[in-house]
């Protein structure tokens, strides 16, 4: 299952909308591959010497580096353009999504009501999404992850998938990249005997990583959870349009309500950097509670680790916290997952924390894995 997969729930851009989206991808590539890569040279050659001349010492901390870089017009110009590129990305996909909002809602209703449906959708009208999701529009996504405009609205999911694809392409990630496929290869190599009967995808968002598990393990019962009703409506309809049997639930990853020992495999994809430290630790405890004896959890995320980085590298990576509405970006970057997995109840010799090999233009994704004794 790749990023370029086509299905009924994708918004269909007009020629003009598609042209603007292609421009945004090229613009973001220029910002990320081109100008962003020059920031280190700018700092070493111009900013640090100038700062030392004014203060008597080179910038030593991330805050001093941020103050020095922020005073430079070249860096401010890049930062403003990078932020504008992200805002314009959402506007460009929003033109398609909101123009097609009624069609998407009608298509989702038809797929959900079909007698041929394979999975299910379980929304909780009493569920209140956490403030960490509702207080900001994460990634600057229009309306935020939990947006629900009523009437069977699916806009949050449509925005997430369409905008997420443009974001990935703008980062240089290939169209054939699939986070789920990377994790599945890791599982096959490390746990070749694992044949899960039940699988849980935590923080499934638009369901693009949930569907590959249903297709790869057709005999397994696949469940997926998230906090946004609009996101889940889209995810369920998307799965049905692709012929995948996935059961979607509106739940908190730190307190799901599933029975103890219910799952043989638990996964998440790019969720940890979107949740607070307390929620992450609760999610790890929940993973331990939900696993059967011999069960495995694999939590994959971006390779954002502050351990061992210079203060400039930390400053550079922290741009998203201040400019891309990523409130937990640095919380995740400073996390130490191995002791957290031990504190969650996993044995020290049944924990693996590391990276997945880059492939097909992907990042070297980070992975935190633990398993229970049989």
C-alpha cells in the first residue's frame, strides 16, 4: 500500500487546483532540500562570528542560537517562506476538499451502509477529544485533527491524507513509501513466527496505515482507534473503498476499553510526536495490558532524537515546534523510550529501540518495539 493509492474518498482536484498543489510540492522541496540545508553554513560563517563579536562569546545554548539566527534577515526570510509554504499547502488541498465535502460525506454514508461492507465504524457521542488535539491545528491542518462539521463530515480525514501526501512529497519522501510496509518488514524479520489473530492500530488518523495490515493479514481481525469523529468516518469509508476489513473506534490510546490480552499485535505510526509525554507513557502501559502472551507492539515515528545532537541541530529541528503547531515535537525528541517501556511493564530483554533502514526514498524511521513472553 503506497502513498499514491487511488480510491473513492480522495478529493478530486480540478486542473487549476492540481497545478497549485504541484507548485506547493516544488516550493516545499526548494525550502527543505535547498535553502534549509544552507542554515548550518550561514550559522558557522556569519551568525556565530557576528554574535561573538557583539557578546564576547559564541552562542552556546539553543536559545542563544535562536536569538542570533532570528536577528538575521536571511534566516527570517527562509522561516517566513517555509511557514507560508505549509499554510498554502493546506489551502491548496482545502480548495478541493471543501468543494467536494458533500460528495465525500455521501460516498462515506453509502460505503458505510453497504451490505458488502467488511469493517465497522464505532463513534462515541460522549467522547471528548483531548485538549492537546483540539487546542491547536496540528501541522497547521485546517480545522485540526478533530474537526467535525456535522452531517457525516469527513473533511478532517480528506485533508489529512491529501495534505499529508503533499507534505511527504515536499520532504522528498517517495511516492512508493509506506510506513506500514516498513514496520511489516521489520516484524517479518524479527518475529517470523508471529501470526496475529487481532491487530490494533493506535492513532490511525485517516487509516492509511491501518488498511495495509488488513490486506497483509487477511485472517486477522484488525481494529484502529483515533480521537476525531470526522477523521474516523473518512478512515472507515477509505478502508471500505479499498476492500479492507478494519473496525474503527473513537478511543483514547491511553485508555481504550478493550479487554486485557486482546491483541497479538499493536502498532502505531507517527503518533508519538503528536501526544503529550503523559499520554505516550499511558499508551505504552495500555500496549502492555492489551497484548496477549507472545504478543508484540511496534510504535514507529519520525527519526527525531535530540540525544547526541549539537545545540544548533536541536535548534534547527525545533523549528516545527514554534512554526508548525507541533506542541509535543520536542517532548518526543527528548523521550527515552527504553526505560519508558520497562516502566510500562515490559521485560528489559524484550525491548528493541532503534531505526528501520531507509528504503524507496523514505526516512530511516524510528521504532520502539516490545513483546511479551509466551
